[in-house]
């Protein structure tokens, strides 16, 4: 492996000016268009009962198609890596459409760019609901962005399914019954990471670096449930509109933090790492799954450094980062889900790297197909909500979902991993927990189901 050069001090000054343009410097080939239709003509007969004709049973549903929509950061500070998610979901939907669709209907997926800006999110989601008449909003990405539309979607009684954020705020079935999470919520994630830190870095000084919104604050809540307050020497937050994180990093360094745990989007994980190098600060990094995809991070680190006139090896700079994952490891060649999604990726999304963001997009799309099949042959919007409330099979994730009438959180567990040579190596078992301060963190004793041979969920 090529040895990286030390990041030169002047480079970080250029980073601050350039970082909001990082969408063009991502490790992937991100889409630049504002929307897409991810459907292909159906090639087979319906997999459901043929006893009733297909009808236009709800807004967005015709006898031949299901129209769903989303807001995604195709540009802006969250675009690196995250802009791969919706195309990956569209790729899986194309695979499903080519193999008969959902009871014979194609899934038509339209996603619009909100640039990770809540004001823009509100605009594009209203367009999708009021003008395009989508059946559901699927996998809307971002905590601050989706909070701008959660109340609107619930007032309109539009299914708001599988939000691409782990905010515990999606778990409000009484006040927001249409909204469901999918990924591990940040409180559970914080607890799992916090337990690891408390056990493996006992007596060390711990610093926090986190996004100053529900994303970061939920993560900190979980961390504080497990890490003794006496170990935490500094708490530094950032806002995604200010790329100068030097003051926060300087404060972490001054506190003597030996371990920094970060709840950050990928661009700010990269800024944290590069700014730390510039200041001669080398703590152990523990990073939320949200900001730790190795391929995305490596590309960002190299792109940011290049903008500042430096050359670095991104893989080398990610080595040793501790994180968590609720999906199978990309390096697990024997995992049936990895094999399935690699196959779909090669056929429908080959221009993107096969990384954690692509895996996320295909995994959440698979779950949506599970839910639509459970909703029935001619579903209303309420049928989809009721199907998820009844619980969904585990599918591609490593732990069960929490779904019930009283719980709208998503997956309930994850495993700890360490990044080495650009890949995540699992360390220890899958751990499950709840969102309470006293809820136990326990090894999951079940096993992940095998992907269906067809690649399509059973009705």
C-alpha cells in the first residue's frame, strides 16, 4: 500500500473554503439530476393472489405502478456518500420490477434534491405530495431536514416510511403514526458505542464531537447512559453550515482527550480527522455509523487534502477508526445478502462503488418491498402503515426490527467493528438494546435469515 504523506498545515485553511463543494469530490459518481424514475418494465406475472383485479387503490397507485417519493442530499454538505443511497434503492426497485414487481406493479421512485437544507426539504416534499400525488414518502434523508416535513406528512396521512436517520423522534406512534425509522436509532447506537468505550478505554479521557441537532444530541444521550461522566473531559458540537471545526478540535486537544467519539456526517468526520492532524492531535477515533463508511471517508480525505495542496492515502488515515454497523460487513463474501446486493449493483448501479451507502440503499428498498407485499394486493395508505405496525421479518439487517403499534423505531442492534485497509472488520457479537437509560445491552442470540434465492421477499 502506498504510504501517505503527512497532511501539511496550510491545507486545512483551504479545506474550510472548499468543503461545501465536496459533492463533486466524493468517492463516488453522485447523480446530479434532481429526480429519477427507478422502474423497469415488469417481466413476470404477479406474485400475489390473482383473485382480485389490480386497481387504483390509493393516491400514487395504479393498476400498473406504485409512485413513491423522497428528499435526498444530491448536493450540499451531506452529498458525499449519501447521494449514492437513492440510486441504490432505485437499482433494487428496478431488479424487483424486472422480476414481476409488487403483485405485478412497478415501483416508480422519484427523489428530489434538498441539498440537506430543511427549507428546501419542505418545498420538494410538498411538491411530491401535493403535485405528484405519491403514495408514500420513502427514506427521506437527514434529521434536521426530515423534521421539517414530519408533521406535514402526518397531517396529510401520507405514509412516511423508513426515514434515513436514526433520530428517536421518528418513534412517536401516538402523535405521528405515519412515520417509521429504519436504521439503528442514535440512542441505541450511542449506548452500544458507549459501553464499548467504557469497557475498552477505562480510565481514559473521552471527548465528544457531535452535530448540534437531534442527530448528535440523541447520540450523546446514549453515550452518557454508558460512559461515566467523570471520563468525559470535553463536549464539542458543530453545525453543518460552518466547516471551520478548528476551535472544537483545539478544545478537544486542550482537554487532553485520548479518545474522541464523533456523531458526524462524513464530511465532518473527514474535517475532524484532517484538522486533528494539522494540530498534531492523534486521539483514538470512535465514529457513529452515519459518518464512518470507509470508502466514502477515504475519498473525502483524499479530495479535501488535494484541494489544500496535500497528498494523503485515505485508507491509511481511516485505519483504526472504531465504529458500528447494523448491516453485514461488505467483506463477508459468504453472506447471502452481500452476494444478492452485489449482483443487483453490478446489473443496475455499477457506476457507484459498492460501499456502505449502496448497501444501505438496497437494504432499505428491500424492506419497503417487504412492507408493500404485506400491505396487500390493492393497498390503501393505511394498509401500508398497518402492515409495518404488525411487524416485519428481519431481512438484510443483523438484528430484528422494533416495529409494533407502540414502537416505530427500526433495527434494534449492531456490532462493533474496526476499519483496517479500507474495510470494516467486525469485532464481537451483534448487540441489542432499547432506548431507555437502564435498558440492558445484550448479545443477540438469533441468526440473520438467508436472502431469498430470487432476491425478492415472499408475500
